[in-house]
C-alpha cells in the first residue's frame, strides 16, 4: 500500500519510511511517541502532525489526510 501511495503522490508529497531499529528511527519514535509498528504520521506543509495512526491504516484514510 505504501509503495502505491509513494507512486501516486510523487511530486506532491514525500513518503519517508524509517526503521525504528535505526538511530534516526528510534529518535523519531521517541519524539512522536511511536510505540506500535507500523505507525503512520502525516505532516502538513508547516511540519505539524495532521494524522498520527498506530497499527494498520487504510489507503483512503492516509490519502484524505495527505491531500487536505
């Protein structure tokens, strides 16, 4: 699903994947309170979190948060 979103949103939004076992991933998980994998964060253009979803997320749910 994430691969499809990445292709569909190319040029309009950046899709970034982090491994929570890496240093950067651990830091991001700590910063945003991530305790479940997978987790999804959607940021607006100002860097504010507009969606934080732990566990499975639907494609539609993510798309709505991204395009709004």
